[in-house]
C-alpha cells in the first residue's frame, strides 16, 4: 500500500439512487497571494505556505485550486505561494526545493504520481518544514514523510462504481479509461473497481485525466474493442471526451455504450441529466476550508489526524437539472 493507511470510506452507504450531493518553477506558473510573511515582513503573523498543485488538467482540478486559493487567503491568515506543476513531477520537485529555500512554515502538495519523491521528501524532512499531503498520496521509503493527508478515498470510489455496474449491468463488456498512470487516483480506482467487476473488463488505456486524451483513447478503443458496451472512466473530463468519440463513431453514449464516471463536476452531471453518462461517483474537490484548518494546526504544532477523508456521494440518472444547476463546481 502507500505511505498512509486508509481507514474507512467517506461514502455514507452510497447507492444507485442516492442523488443528493504556479516563483517561477521551470515550466510552471506561480503566484503569491500575499506580500507579507512571517520573517521580518509587515505580515508577521501570516502562515507562510508553499503549495505545489499538480496541474490544471480537469474541471475537478480547477475547482480544487479555486477552493485552496480562496481558503488560504491573506484575509484568512495565510501567505500562500501557489505553483502549478503542469502535470510534470520535475516541476513539482523544483517547487518543493524552492519552498525549502524560502523556509516556508508549511509545505503542501498534491503529488502527480505516487513514486519518485524519496529524495525531495528527505530534504524537506531534514529542513524541519512540516508537509501536508493534499488529494493524492505518495509511496516512499522516507520514514514518516508527512504530518497529515486530506483527500478522497479513491479505492472506495472505484468500489462504488463497480457495485453499480454489478447491480445494473452485470453483462456489460467494459473498457476502463484510466487516469494518469501511477497516480493515486488511477491506482486505487482501478483496484477498487477491478475487485468488484474485474472479470467484465475487456481492455484498459490511460487518458491522463484530460478530455482530449480521453477522446483519443476511446477512438482507439472503439477500433480495438468493437464489442464494448460500457466505459468506466476515472474522471468526468475523459468521459466527456469519450462522448465525442462515441458520437463521432455513430453510436449513442449512455445507450449503445454506457458511461460510468468519477468526479461529479457540473459538466459531468449535466451529461448524466442528458442521459449520456449513466452513473457518477463524486470526488469532492471543495475542501479548502478543511485544508486551511489543518495547516493552521500544523503550523501551530497542534495535533492533527493522520488522514482526513473528504465525503463523497454518488449520482444516477434520477438527478435533476435543478440539482446540477445548484452545484458549486
Ligand atoms: O486526484 C483527483 C483526480 O485528479 C480527479 O478525479 C481528476 O479529475 C483529477 O485530474
């Protein structure tokens, strides 16, 4: 497993009918939310946070970045340096080293993939700066590499999707459209889904969590697996790309080829209302307030839980337009 132990699911018995819920790093963009700081500046009581976001690959990521920036504002007591790594691990590692050089109070980051962090995590540990992991997880040999982690239970998301398939489409022939290979979200969703309906999967490929690459992967899959009747996509953006590929092939998404997705961003849920998606397992990106609370406690040396699971829900085609319109993201 990973550098953390996951204890439980944030899904409150999710069922099919539950329809309630870049500093300039090389190649990356950055911005600093405040011009104060703790070290001798005019913002002496602000908590200086270096946040390395992995990219802007999806609607989910955009919503997560907005939530993080809104919560880690100067008004709320933070001096945030935010760096977008553009989905490149080397950009993230450079940003993390920059944060060490700046001697920030807390380093937070969403690791694009699970492995490859040993060296830089050891450097951070040697610097004494506490680490808060956000969204995705790491697989490292470094002992006790982070203080706390906040994110979703990706394995449970895959399991919830699999259970819906087992109940509603037990004969489906499934193509699995995977996220960035080696990312926590990909590894764990694959594991959770495969444990339930692995024998129904006829093919897999990665769409790197983007709409464009999702479309390309499905165009190829339609040729390679002409008998597929369902796509399990690891996020909505790739599923939306899949819709384009399916329609271009003269087939009807949601009917000829069912689509089960993860995220629950507005465009994904709109596809559910439009009957082009069949089921969506939420991955809630709006946890900036919880993150801010954790970072404050960490900066103050207070106890925090080793992990915080963000609560997710799940949606089927009974979701209404009004519910979609009321979504925050
Ligand atoms: O790590 C969370 C995943 O990353 C989301 O499901 C996906 O949309 C994003 O790119």
